[in-house]
């Protein structure tokens, strides 16, 4: 996968833009425009305070003008900033500056997965899985912390020059979705919307699972599974047509990959893996069954992806238009060109006609009347088969087994404490029973345990608390830390939800973990390094000296800066970084002797000095400078005071 990322040359193109070259919020220097999306523009910028390169995502003015959106956006950004995972683009800061509302995020030098697909088309299975696995790891962490992405697509998968894979845009999607849900609209990108997003506007972790299934199909085939001449036709197919197996487009792909796509994109959300972590388990299992030759199989080069930019952009789709409406039957009403969702939907795929059972009975009766016993035996024997072994198998695999045996599958769901969610609990008729060909088998598919209670975890070490949650059928969610004088450092203070609360199996439980007693950070600026180190160590803190020194008002060798700042709180054993002064900056003093007082003061202050007047008794009414404490042309520390004598 690293090779995939590194073979692409991603160009950072700066167009004419009023923000480029500006200092946003007094801190972020905008250097170049990277990309423009449906809701925001992304810039490469430098944090002048911390001297690091980052990405600024600035919302489009139509969103920034909505006060309620800005408030929600800021709240969501603060929440997402706590989502620490190596495969999630980190959010550093958020803010608003005039008409600009922005996110300051980790800058990933490299390309998006969309760039990879445009360059390569279909990928080898190994490369596709190498990209999908870290994406699912990131989404799994987000899901179990209570976040849903809602707009997973190749544009939001970043591949760094070093081969790292990261998922972007959690905060933006969640905040915008909060607004659109109140206005009866659906947020998303047409090609990756789950059926329940289109039909009901609902979004839980399974919509991300569905989108990842679409992305996997696209990586394996170089194309999207659903296409049409309008967005309405694509939406219709999401609602009414199954995603085809990738092997139909790329012959020779293993059945395990077909099954992965089918499991992730089943239209009934209850039958999908319940979150990205569960889908990741399926992916790892499928990979373990593939040979090296299958993983490295080169896809046909002739197959290249369609790139309809309109379908790749995040859009707000009116809910009232997201379900296609039928055209008039009589044909007298003209086609309404402004309502693209009235385009006639494509006909759903039709199965080949099955032999009618009544016809077989008639043929058998005719053969019996004619005395053709051998023919009667042949027909009767061919009408029966046995129910194949489908218990404990994923729904997609079990359904395929039944179809391969010439049987129809009917699905019902039920809770189960023993069978994994999405796998078959039982069949009717039972496995091994004789059944007529083309008859129906009812599969009962597990929905997992119905509910479990949140355990009491106060005082548990964090690793033990996570083990207990897993044992009880729950998952550890977001971990936050706080000071507590009673709970030992590293142990759980509280949970959200509270102990005893009933939750669905697999739900995430947020944990607050103790940092122990707080330590007040003393102010050591202006002290010698030796004295500052001793004072900090006495407070229970560690000391680290920054490698570079800075000019400051303090003398050479004294502490100029410290991090964390003075008078804040830290945890015992935390490290305080000290930056040492290399002395004040020396600058030339202007010669102001003979100048009028106002002009002399202005010249000295403009040069970077403070000014003090000495008038004495003789200079009370004077207006000219007779002498100055540091002669003109000599150097003095920037910011120091120059005394002027007035006569």
C-alpha cells in the first residue's frame, strides 16, 4: 500500500484566493489553497504560535452565516478533538474570525483515496484491504466513542506520503447533519448513502459500514456499483437493488471478497455488521482465507472508474425528494425538468423465470398416464434437495448457499445471547431435511443480545475496566481524564451511562479516568535554569530543556518561557519544558539630541524602546532634548528604557 501512495504525485495548487497570505485569527498564516469541497475550502497554513504546518478547513459563507450552525460546529469540534486515534485526522483547534469559521487540523502530506482510484482504477485485493483496514479501525474507534461519520467516501480517506491512512471530516459532517436533520434534509454523497439515510434520514454506525462496503467495491472494480443519468436514479438503486458482487465486474475475484461487500451493503441495516469494528473482524477473517496469489492478483487494466464530480460531493438532499416519485401514467403531463427526482427509475434486475410447480405436476401426470415410469421417477427425484448447513454462518453466505441449492431464502431476525450478530440462529425446515427444489427456507438471523447493564467500574484500573466491559457485552468508548483526590491515578472515576443503566449489546461506554491529585505549576520565568529545575522538581514535576534558545527581556541563561504555563494545573510526574533566554535583542539607539520632545519620543518608541523624561527644575517648560542616557549610534536591549534630559 505504501507503494500505491508513493507512486502518485499530488499537486498542491494555489488559486487566487483572498485568504491566501492572510493571518487568520492572529495566529494561522494561510499559505496555499489545497482543495475546494461542497461545504468548505481547505488551506495549508502555519500555526505561528507553535511553528507547525497544519490544514485549515474554512466553511463556506452560507454555513458560516448560520449562528446555530456555528454554535453546534464549535461544540462538535471540541468533542471530535478528544477522539485520539492514529488513523483519524486530529483536530487541533476551532474558531471564528469575522466571516470565517474554521477548523485547524493535522496536515497530511499525500493524496486522497480518490486520487489513487483516478490514477490506478481497480486495485489489487491486498492494496484494497490494506487501505480498508485502517479506515475501519478509525471508524470503529469513533463508533465506540459515540460518533458516526455519515459521509464516508474516497475523498475523506487520506493516504500520506509515508503510507499512513487517515479518515477526515468527522466534526464537519456531524455538525452539518445536526442542522440538516432539523430541516427535513439528508446530508451525504449520493453514491455512498445507505438506504435508511435516503428513506428516513437516520444515521447510526451502520451507515458508515454501508459506505465502506461501497468504497471496497470501488477499490476492487475501479467503478461504483450504482450509476445513472441523474442522482435520483442512483438513490433509487440504493433503495431497491442489491450491490452486485465485485467478481461480476472483475472475474476471478475470490468469493470471500464478494461476501464482504454483500455483508457490508445489505439493504436491511439490521443485518449489517453493527459497527466498523465488527466489519473489521469480517475483513481480517476474509483476508486469512486468501492466498498470496489471490491477494496480489492484478485487476484488468481496461476497467477504469467513472468520475462524476457531482456524485462525489457532499450534498444536502431535500428529504421530500430523496424517495423517487412515479411518472404520470397517461403521459399527458409534461416532464418536470426542475425535479430531477422524477426521472423514471431503472428497472430492478429480474431473476430468470423458475419452472412453475403446477406445470411440473401436469407433466408428471401425463407421463404417468402414458406409462413412462422412468420419466416420472426422474422428475420426482429432481424436485427434492436437502437444506444445506447454514447455521452460525453470516447471512450473505447462508443466503448464497441456499440459492446455489436452488432454494429461496426468507429472512427473519431475533435476539440471541450466543450467536454473533448477523449470523444464522436456525432454519425452517431444519438443516439436512428434504425439501422441494425452488421452495423457501426461513432463516432466523441474530440481532445479538437484546440489552445489558452497565457495570460498576469506579476504582477499576483502566485496562481491567475495559476487560469487564467486554466481558459484559459492551465496549470501552471515549476515555477522558480528570483530577480526583479519592480515586488512584489511572483508575476509573465514573462511566457514562451510569452503572445499572440498560444499553444494547455492543454499545460504547465512556470512561472518566483519574489523574490523581492536581499539581500547581509554579512560575519560574526569569529564574536561572538551576533554580527553576529545583523548584519544579520539588513540586513533583519533571523538567526538560528546549533545544533552542530565544531572545527575550530576561538575561542570558534565565528561563524565558515555560510549558505548561504558570499557575495552571498538571499531573504529578508531568514534564515542564523550559526555554532558555539568550538575552535581549540588541538594537541601535537613534540620536535624538536637539529634537523636540514629541519627535524624540516617537523615534525612540518606533525603534523599540521605552522613553522616560528627565526635566528637572530647569526643564519644566523646555521642549528640546539636551542629552540621552544612551548615546545615539550605540546599542541597547530592545524594550529597555532610554532617559531623555529636557531643557
